[in-house]
């Protein structure tokens, strides 16, 4: 029923999209470490704070909330494993925490959470650059989440809630720790 997941081309695309947030996180870490080692670089302190907020959002959302808490304890079987799609387990509604899955469950999608976080990284870019990359980044982010649905690994609700969770966590951290938009206006901290 989920034939898309058996096509090598789409699996290749999925692997690229899977590692894209990891590459972005490594770039953020490097942007935080290199200026500390090389005093010649002039990194605004508030911009550094924005990058720390962004990195913390990924760790807290995709790492802690999604993968360590919700996926580990939700009990929701993946779509391909439910009786709806000829699998062994009964369907479990989103958020019920009463399903048969014991680990790495469907609720919610870690990849979709990371994809939502990737979209949030647009906030680190100068407004002029954002205009050029907004639609490509949004498209990549949404395609990443939807591929999990088309592969039968997550229900649409799992992907949508995960994608939105990244934005909520990002915005909460930005509000709590004081995101400073002016520090992203001069130059991109990811460049």
C-alpha cells in the first residue's frame, strides 16, 4: 500500500532530507565554536544568542520532546503496522497513548519535527536573503514531513503535529530568552 517507500529514488531523496537538519545543526555548532577559537572573527553576541536558541530548539523538540518522550511512550503503531493497512496491530488515535507499539512509535514524527525546525532557521537569515530562500526551504520542509506519510511510517496527524511542535518550541525559546531580530539584519550567521 505504501509503494513510494520501495522506490530507490524516493528513498535517496528521503535520506538527503533526513540528514539536512543534522548538517544545519553541525553548521550552527561550528558557527558557535569557531568564533570562540578565532578572535579575528567578529560575531555579534546577540546573534550568538539567536544561534544558541535555534540549536536548543532542535535539541529540545526533535531530541527530547519527540524522540525521547512522545515516540518512546505514545504506543501508537506506525500506519503500515496497523490493521487498517493489513498490519498486526489495531489503529490507535493520535494522543491516546494506549497502542501496542513499545518503542520508536508513530506519534509524533521525529523527521517532521526536524523539518519544521529547518524552516525555523529562516529566522537566522537577513530579511533580504529570506525572501529568496523562503519558498524552497518551506517546500523542502513540507516534503520531508509528507514523505514519512507516503512511506507509511507516520499518519498525517503525526507529521503535522511534529512539524508544528518545532515552531512552537522555537517560538517559546525565542520569547523566553529574547530573540533579537536586528542581529540577523546585517549578515547571515549561517554563512
